[in-house]
């Protein structure tokens, strides 16, 4: 079966070769754990292969995103990478497809509609929404939120793109049930020092490495050590 590389070799090994195409996955982790960086690895891998990729940011403005990712050696100025800034800027301006932020932030359906319009006929093979939990702010009711996420995933599924959603831990677990796989980034304090670990907690349709593996954020982005364990002797 063909596999989609995440752009992080160690993570691909944990995934038994990579993600399955045309499905949606979730990256869970605390602030600063590397969710955005991992998502950009995934998109730049696509760009490197000549694929068209779409990144929708709901949190970090494009300008700082470009700077931060530039520090890891990623050049986001690429015709095959479309960046959409859907962050709460508080200005009356159109985000995309003529939808004003205020309207859009008030309605998950508007986001889904706008993404649908963006995907039409453009043949994106990779799509990132970072972080999806931002949309939780627009829907208080859990059941409604679940329905909205299902709607969004169904819409994107029509276009055969492989999708990564990011989520802040603790906000909600609903997304985990709705995606084909979950990658968790955890930070543990060991004698005051942070230890970073990455684990796959769900991967439908594929065997995977269930171990918590160490990862590092370096000046080249994320590195996963798929042959090492985070704790020895346990
Ligand atoms: N050169 C570097 N070496 C190590 N860590 C770095 C380096 N540059 C940035 N970082 C860290 O990488 C993380 C990037 O996190 P990011 O992908 O934005 O996380 P999230 O999206 O989960 O909030 C931050 O915690 C930042 O401190
Ligand atoms: Mg982020």
C-alpha cells in the first residue's frame, strides 16, 4: 500500500512507512510541543515532491509562522504551498472566499464552506488545519462540535487529500474518535529537565509502533529517534 511521508523519517518508521493517503490525522500536544513544526514538515515534504499543499492557520499569524519555520530552514514562499491566515485579528477583512473573520469565527460551517470552495478543482494532496481546537471556541455544545468536525472531515474527504489537524491537549478528545490516527507529543519533566516523547495512540488500517519514542526540536526541526526509548529499565 502506498504511504505518505510525514517528512520526519523517524516518525515514518513508527508509522510503518507513513500515513495512509486520503485520510485525516490528529497531532495532539501542549503549547510549544512542536505541532506546527511537525505539520510544516508534512507539507514541505509534499512541496518537495511537487504536490500542492494547503495550510490554514487559526492561531499563529502567517508573518510569525514564516519567521519561526524559516529558523528551521523551511522556506514557506513556494507556489505549491498556499497559506491561509484565519487567525482572530479583529479586523474586518476577508479571510478567504469572501468570508469575514467575524462571521467565520462565529460559524464552523462557514469555515467548512470556505475550505470546500478552496479545495474545489485545486487538487491539493495535503491539507493542514492548525489548530482545529480553535474552532471549539465557536461551538459550546459537545454534540454540535462533534457534528461540525464530522462535517468538515467529510467535506475534505471528497477531495482525496491527506489531512493533518492539530489540537491542544486537554481541550477536547472528540477529534480523536473522528480521525484515522492520532500522534501525541508529550513533555515530561525529569529532574527539572524536559524530556520530549512522541507516541502513536491510534492508526486505523495499519500496524504501528506503540512505544513512546524520544524526539528533539533542533535547528532543522523535529527529529524522532525511532530506535530509542524514552525511559530505560521500565
Ligand atoms: N532551534 C531550536 N532548537 C530547539 N527548540 C526550538 C528551536 N527553535 C524553536 N524551538 C522550539 O520549538 C517549538 C516550536 O513549537 P511549535 O511547532 O510552534 O509548537 P506548537 O505548535 O505545538 O505550539 C517551540 O517550543 C520552540 O521553543
Ligand atoms: Mg502551533
